[in-house]
C-alpha cells in the first residue's frame, strides 16, 4: 500500500473559488445544439423545442456560466442570421466544421435556454470574418435597455428586457491556422483592442476575454499573449487558455500525469500576463479564462469518414472511459489549485460533442464517465481552496518524471462548515493510504466518501449501460484524533466531505 500525506491549515488559503470556474461550453457544431439541447420532435421537448431530459442533467451539474456560440464556428458566424422569425433565417455553410447551419437556434433562444438551465451566457463575438461594428451592435442588441435601433430590434423580436450579458469573448483561437481568418498577434491585438473599446463604450459594465494561444504547442506561445495583451491591456479582464488531452498511444501513466502539464501551462500564462503588467507599470492583474478544457481524441479518426454539409454532422462524439474521468478529475483539481488566477473555466463541451451528456435522437439522454467528477467538484468544490503541503510517492512516466501518485485539492466552506478533499490515486496497481492533517480543523466528522473506480480502465457508459462507471460510497474514510485517514483504491477518483459537528 502506498502512503501519502496532506498538511493544510484553515488560515492558509489560495483563494475563494469564483463560481464561474465550474462553467461549460455549447458550440454550434455536431449534435451539441440540434439533437442535443434542442429537438422539437422529441417526446420530452418543451414548447420551445428544448429537451427537458437534457435540462435535468445539465441542472445537476450546477453550471453558472456557459460559453456560446463557439468555438471555431464563431469565426464565420453572423449573429443576425440567428435572430428574428425562425422561418426567415438563412441556412448557411458552416466552413469551420464543414456542416450546414439552419440557424433555428440563435442568441435569444440560447438565452431562454440558459434561464431554464439555471445558468448565464458567456457570449463571444466573431473576430474572424466579423468586425468591430457587428460586435458593438450585438452588445447594443443584447444589453441596451431600448430606444435605439439595435435594442428596439431585440424588443421587436420579443425580448423587452435587456439580456444583461456580463462576460464576452473577443473571438476564438485567433492564432490557429485552422481558424476562419486566423491572424498574427499584431493583427488580432489591434482588432481586439478597437473592438473591445467600442463594446465597452456601449456597455462599460461588461467584462472581456482576449484570445490567448490555442494550445501549449503553438509556436508563438508566450509571444502571442505578450503582444495581444500589450495592445488590449487597458480594455480586457481575462486572457483565454485552452487545452485538450488524449491517450492515443495507450500510455496511461503519462495520460494521468497531464493535469500537471495543465498546471505548468497556467503558471506560464500567468507569468506572461504579469510581464505585460510589469512593462506597463500597472498593478492590474489579468485573470485567466480557461474557457476550453477536456479530454478529446477518441473521435479523431472516425470523424474523417463523416459526410460534409449535414445538419447536424455528428462530430466529436467521444465515448469516455474510466481513465478519462480520472484525467478530467485531475484537471478539475488543477483548476481549483489555481483559483487565485483562473476565474472562469468552461468544460468543453456539454452535450454530445466531447461531452458529459449524450443523447439519441428520439431516445434517451445519459451521462458519460466524466460527468461524475465534474458534478462532485461543481457542487462541493465551492468555498476557499486551501494551500497544501503534499508528501506523496512518485513515479516516472515515459515523458514526465517524478509525477506524484496523489493529485489533490482541499476546499473549506466556512458558511456550510464543510471541508472537502478531492483526490486521484494515479497508481494503477496499488491502493493508497491517505492521511490529512486536521490539526486546525477541530470537531469535524466524515459526512460522505464517494469513490469511483473500475476493474477495467477502458470501461464506458453507453445508452445500454449508462451506470457502468459511476461513484459509490467508500467505506474506509475515518477521523482519528487530528488525522483523516482514507484508503484510496488504485486508479480512483475520490471525494471526502467533512462537516463540523
Ligand atoms: O471544442 C471543440 C473545438 O476545439 C472548438 O471549436 C475550438 O475552439 C477548439 O479548437
């Protein structure tokens, strides 16, 4: 049995969690919207065509913010195509995903859906084919109370009150050669700056996210953020950061170490952001919006066989495994442990497209393996993230050396008198005896211990076996004196909730 130790102190905090850390992402692509959240002919559809079975599952995830409408789709999108009478909306080629877009869902419908889902929109403006004029008009359409051309148009479309959208993304992954009208840092930085200026002139209360690099392998990583922030520093509040991991070579020890890469990536982007602040002699802290993160690789090959220009074109339908859930759990732990600078996180995506929730047209909705760690952290990871001193045995993976077997985060919630420990045991063979020093948390008792593991790391949840991989109550968590002790099974996700007596 491995043995690991966590020392925490209730006075030593990283940060309060911003609830928006537990956000999501819905893009016009694949079966995310059409046959995902919206299917008017489905037996469970409401009067607006929204699937209520999907809404029930979304609500369980307790997601405070959802990014929309893309993604790569965004860079060719004209928001005017998606407002007004549905019968007059144009069908367009979606060049990003080589699909067809019917525009039956647009800005107003998405906002209606957000209300039903108990979440709020994080809107994005097109800075590929789109311009600053279109962006500022959309802000006026959504947020201005009335009495102007664009706000009156919203009212004509049936929405008297403004939508009051707070957070806006300035384009998507604009450094990526795959992006419609990709840009150099100079081109994007200038365009984002001028667009941001106009958007904030329309509504000074909004917050803006500038595009960071598309991923950590981009050749201009670091330089891109430095130049983009140099241009946009005064107008933006966040820089975006995206990451997807996969296990194409079936190297599970390496795959399980990926949350540590994510941690290093976050620290790099913080460093570049602070470098720009230093150059500008400013005390302003640019925060990180981790607005795309997940595991994504299972569907890469099969997607190449799909026929183009379908609506919907069922791309990126990854079926997740037990080991994927461990990586997603580890990535959530990484977000928590960086909550002083990462204020927004968006699991990409929500339904059918690299998603925790799957649906069949005319059939049921079910939850994938990754649904469960997200539900745990989103519901029970809110509060004050604590600093930890961790003593864990380590392993060498094929690429990354000295990886701690234990990946963990501890969150105290003063109001609820709770302390929650999230932990992944990354050993594939050995259980781990975990000790947590509770010297500064007197009179706590174990309220619940949920663990998730499976004899088969490749086990999945499918329509026919939706509960194959799911959490269950663990037995071996107890408090003796000042120590919480728990035995974590090999390759397991764990959540131990304590409450003050
Ligand atoms: O989430 C899928 C895609 O991944 C998004 O459209 C894009 O922004 C990223 O490359």
